[in-house]
């Protein structure tokens, strides 16, 4: 089960610098000119989770295996991308393939780094990108509409159903609203298959100067106000700091961040926010060989959670021995939790909760 977030934004806002820091590689060239990233770079990063080490200590595990999230560095969009300006068509196609959008906004002043719009205004930049995505979505739906209308007139029920879904989306886009604001009730899965860019969840990342990494600045405050109106989330980072931190040995990073007045890495917050943005949850398996985190979507039932490990676990599912994380820690592991009456045997209808420690019983 793979999940990915596409990193988008105008040229020269710090996308590739952020991506490089996320993946701790120099795979994405970070340069002071537009279109330095031509093909999307892809990197998988571990999702930080302090619970893993505590579980591994109790389970005396030899290895710790975190879950991961994929990030795609997509080249900079420009005004007119929906009409093919810059390398727009190619870039837009890359965005359609991701599950969520991390929109990096330049929130720092620097005369040495050019801005394609002539000055720093992150709210304007966000609106430019959103407009291009809306225009591309509208064009995509309008191309489908005539054929669907023709089929619907011939009493094609599938076409009629699709028209009932895309009609409100087209209306919203023509009014200048993102498609996510007009998804008909109960049609989320149908809309997801349309691969519209403005239905994808968005996280705004404010790239600020080093001195504002812990507090933000007037630009990031403007972004927060915009995001609040949209119901979107915001993370403040200094991509330059994060790039420097990513090159340090692990044991030196915390001290370096503390010296800057930061309690944690901005990258860790971006990863965690991306994970939450996708509606993901984590459950754990613990044993002497390994303690491992597994990713599921919110609302996943036990048999489908088991399938993340192996399809046979779902086919032969019998039950799930379940201990909540807090109980596992409080009672020193599975045996202590069982003795305290905190180990439960859950069946097929059990919805796995974030932090559950599970052992699946199955028979194939």
C-alpha cells in the first residue's frame, strides 16, 4: 500500500531544497533558475514515530522498521501552465498521479534569488497555482462532458451517474472554486478516479528565513489566514536549515536544532502532516526479530489491515489479538497486558485504531 505527496510550487520557492533534505540526497538539483527539475524525483522517507523505540525495548526486538511515505518533487509551475506555458502539461500530469499536494510557498526575502512574479507574496503564489490546477481540471471535465451527455440521452445509466457527479464539479470550477468544494455526498471514490488535482488534500509549507524558523513571519501569517479559510493545514520550515540538518550525524541534530530555538525538525513535521493529510493510521507488530509499523487508512477493518502484511492473512483471517499502545507500554508488553485484562480478541468488524499492537490469527 503506497501513498505519496507531490511537492509543488512556483520556481525558486525551495521545493527541491526541501525534497533533498527530506530524502537526505542530492537527487533533485536545487538551482537558482526555473525548470531546474525536469523529471519528477521520487524519494521514500521514514515516518518518524517515537512509539517504535519504546515498543522495541519492551519486545527486545533486533530491528525497528518504521513505515514510510513517498515524496515526489515536481518541477516548478508558472502562470499559464494549464495552457502549456513553461513545461506545464508535463508537470500537471505528474500532479494528477499523487495522492496529496504539499504546496511550498516562498515566505522569505532574498534579492539574490529571483522570483518569477517579481516579488514575494505567498498568497498570490498559492492562488496562481490553484488557478492553474482548476483550469486544467475544468478542461479535463469539459472534454468528457459531451460524450457522456450523448450516452446519457440514450439511457446509459453509467453515463447518467457520471454526469450527476461531474456536473457540480464543473459548475464549481467555472465559478473559480476548487472541485473539492463540490463533491456530491457519497461520491468520494467516484471523484477520486477522475484524478482531478483540486480534489486532492493540500498542505501549505511556508519556507521562511532561518531567523523565522521557530516563529514564522508576516508572510507565513498571511498563509495561515488563507489556509484557515480553506480548512487546510500549514507547516513552517526553513528549507535551508533543514538541508543543513539533514547532513549532520543523527546524534548532533537535536543539539543543533535546540541552538536555533527549535524543538523538532521541520521535516518531521512535514512528514507527519503529510501522513495525517492522507488520513493514514499506524498499527504495530512486535516480536524478537523486529518491531514494525504498518500503514492503513482511517476506518480500515482488521482483515484488511492484515492484508497489508500479506494477502493470505486476510484470506485466512480468524481474529486479531489487540493491545492499545498505551496499555502495551503501561503493562510491559503482551503478557502484562493480557494479565491485566487489556488484551482483546477482535473479529472481522473491528476497526483498527492508531497505535494498536496486533497479532493476527489466520489459517490458509
